[in-house]
């Protein structure tokens, strides 16, 4: 009988202990008072006037890079004093009016002072580091794996760039920032509590990525099955709130090449034009490294031919700085093996190299 009483006592003690624990945990749970929150209407326009994508293309007859307007946007409010994330929301209500393309939506924001940052969240290759700190959010692209590098780009230059990590090229990342936003009572906001920038206008997001156009001439293009390029000395990441490249992250990026018809600009009738558009966070200023472009041609007779050009000085010219055009005035000749009798290759044409445009899926 005493043993049964002891068991009953233990069960009763356990039940009371559990009840007290539940009640205590409820007392310490932070509860938000809706009286100290505001529904803020966020509307962000996009500046989609991008050089070498929507305007300023070197040759309008060539295929322009693929582009589609953003469909999703992450909006974060970070505490002005601590720099830390307080609230966030993903907006996907898209539209277009007389001022341009936009994404909009409501956010429930506690009272306080904030720095707001918004960026499109539908990029394919861009990753975000430190995404809960306003001043330390970093956009970057991941490096290729060793297996991917061996399959996509089988040779490396013997120059200064041979030790650089090969990364994917970034998508266009549109960023909007407003600092010192006060969220207190509805009287501080006009037009249905719409967030405004310091000029009292609807904020606009601009891309922090540049698109460059590259072109050179190829002789013997009929012997080429596919081609890729690698450019060294590029910024591998960028601080989003300051739109500033990270100086100690220098990478090489790869991209596919297109084969175009004969071009009257800087070419001859004996050559075909190879060209490409590629994206980058930019060329780092004041760096001691070199910028090399290596072209790798996979031929129809199962060989690989590579050519490397040092283009460091070209990045100091007005043509590259202002227009973002890299026009290499040299002819690359694809040399068939000894005893090879022509034919069997590809004839020059705009559509010949479409299969390798952009990132290559492994």
C-alpha cells in the first residue's frame, strides 16, 4: 500500500511541476502590443535602364543578354542604433504605372528609428551574407566546384590569375536604401503611410551589377564546337548598403561566347565575330593584379585551344570606363590538326553558339 501511495505522490508532483513550468514560460514570452506597431505601405520603383542590356549596346544586330523584371523583393527594417534586423517581409505585388515598374506591399513595423534596405530576391546565382545586419549585408556569387571547373573550363592561364577562384557571374541585383526612417504614429506619414526617401518621393532601386560587352575576331570558326571565356581581376562581392566592392575578394568569372555574322565594325571578310555580354560587381580600383581574358575553344576534332590577352590597360580607357565595351583588335586563328581535311565544322551564324550562352548547367 505504501508503494502505491508513493507512486501516486510522484505522479501528482510531476503534474504540478509541469503546470508551473508552463505558466512560468508564458510569463516570460515577449508579447507585441499592436498599439505600438504601424502598417507601412512600401512601394519600390526599379531603374531598369541598364547599359549594354537596355541601351548602349555595341552592335544592335547582335543578341542582347536575357533579362526579366524582378518578381520578388525582400524589404528589411534594421534598428538604427544596433544595426540589427527588426522586421522583414517578402513582397511580390508587381505593377507598372506612368513612373515605371514597381513592387509594393504592406509591412507591420514597430515604433522606432530604422535603416531600410530592399533588394530583389529572385536572383539565380547571387547569395547574401550577413542578411540580418544593415551595414554588413554582402552580395556574392559562389565559386565553381572542382568538378564543375574541370568540366566547364578545362585550362587555366599561366599568368597572375591562375590562383584566383572561378565564380559564377552575378545577376542584376536592384537595391534601395533609406536611412533614418521614423516609425511612430500615423501623423508622421502621408498618402496611406507610404514610405518616402529623403527627397519625399517614392524610392527607386538601382542595380549594383554592371554588364560589359566583349568582342573579338576569329578565323577558322568552322572548326569550333563551343567556346567559353574567363576574365580575372574582378570583384567577387559587394557591400549592399554602401554599393562598395570588397577589396580583398578578387575572383575570375566565366561566361559563354556567341558566334556572330561578319561585322563591318573592326573586322574583315575572312573572320567571324565572337562576342559576349557578361555581368560583374566591377573591376576593383587601385589593385596591383592584372586583368587577363582567356578564351577556350572546344574544337570539332576533340581538342582544346586557348588564347589569353592581358587587358589591364584597356580598363583605363574611356571606351571601357564609360561604355563598358571591351573590343579586342586581334584575330584568334583556330588551327586544325595536321592532315585535317576541312568540313564537318560549323558555319558562322548568329545561332551557332546559343547552347552555351550564360551559365552552363551541370
